[in-house]
């Protein structure tokens, strides 16, 4: 009998890749997504059809030329794609009735919470909404795990919790009491809440600190996606700071591999509460990132230098030794190859 897994945010960037892979692994996948206006909801609809290898069916629906409302379009999409193995719920993780209904009807055995508001800079403008979604929404899922006795949970945390950590590479043993954005603070809060429910109610949990994920279906607000689009269109790109800031870019399929290995670990072990870095353990500067896109496109960028942004950290750099040892995590994709894959995908959309 197939195991049922609930993925929140399953229409998003990472979530759609995870749904795609878990369907291959013979899971029944339940996708709860609220299609938040953080970016255009039709992008997420395309993610779903692409993850199900049904882009031709998306053309038949022709949502681009539809006069239907957003709610009507998503309802139509659900009717088209729902099956015995995959089900889309249109709803918010903060909604107590919707979440309880899913837990009651679908009886998931594993929860993977990828839903939430992402982004450092937007969190400076909307800190209350970030707190509401990322903390209250997570707490709502935990309460239903308690109620329905669900014991396996994977939570998306972030490298942002490290703030401007001086020691590199960043280790799970490092103190993370000094975040520098509301977004990072909500992710640290999630790690603490997760420990409470693990301790009190026996929820076996792995918190995964993702390090700058990129690849096909990447959100359009993220730098690699924005820069690629603007370079192709001969538009100016904004480079914040002097270009020396660096990130541990991690290809989305390597992240999905880490999530799948975390599932395997929870299936085989009890009494689990762990925090793991999922990165590539290799830093790339902002200048190097732009140069890699330029070389792949064979086109020079028009760069506008801008002051460094509040909330942005100087660098991220993951120590992945714990993840390698505990779940056998092993990222395979070089930054050059990941950028090539992304650009090949981008040119097709």
C-alpha cells in the first residue's frame, strides 16, 4: 500500500520538484498550496503540470486566455490533475479548518512543510505577515500532528538563521541567536517550536537549513532568474555591494535528494530531532555568479552598482559533514552545470 505524504507549498520551486520525485518513488502525494501573490499564481500552475509531465494538457486548458477568476482557474486545474496518486488542495497552512480536514481525510504519514513566505528583503517590509505565515502556519501543522498522532515531519529552515556568522563553514553546532532579518528570525523560531513538539509529543523531526537553492522553476524574484532574464533582454542588472558577497549555491535536485534521504532516515529511526545543513559546501561570489551566467549565455551583462541591502548577509557556506554522515547526503551538481541546466529550461518557457 502506498504511503501518503503531505507537501505544503508543493506548487512552488522546490515543492514541485519534490512532488515529481516522490511520485516516482511510489508515494501518494498531497499538495497543499495557497498560490500566494508573492509571485504570479500561473507560474505555480505551470510548475504543477511540469512536475506531472503534463505540459501538453496545460496547453489544452489555455489558462493564459481564460476569463475565469484565479479561484475558478485553480479549481479547474485541480479537476484536471487530481488522481489516486496526486491531489491538490488550494488552501493556507494557517487555516485551521482546511488543515484539519486534510489530515482527517487523507491521513498523511509524513509531513514536509515547504510552505511559507520566503525572502530576506520582503520580510523587512512585511514582518507581521512573515511571522503569521511562517510561525502560526507551522504551529497549525504541528497541532494537527499532535491531534492525529503523526510522528514524521520535515521542516524547511534556512541558512539565513546563521546571520553574519564569522566562523566558516557554518556548522549546525554554531550559535544562531543573531539573525539579521525578520525572515531569518521566523526560521529560527520554527526550529525552536519544532523541538518543543518533538520533545512533548514525540514528533520525529528533521529541520533542513537550505543554502541558496537554484535551478529549473526557480522563483522569478531570485537573482539568477532575474539576471538571466535581464541579460537576455539587454536590460541593466543591479549588483548590490561590490560583488564580493558570496553564497553557497545548491542545485534544486541535490536539495530534493537531501529531502528524500531525510524521509528515509525518519522511516528507519525514532526519537529524532535533528538540524541539518543542505548546501553544496562551495561558495560563489556575486561577481562569479554573474560571470557564469554571461559565459553560459555568451552575452555580457549591463551592470548597475548599488549599495549593499539591509538584511543581506555577507556570505553563506555550509558544513555538510553531518548531513553526509547521518543521511548520506551527497550533492553532485557543479554551479556551472546547474546554471547551464537552468538557462536551458528558461529558454523553453
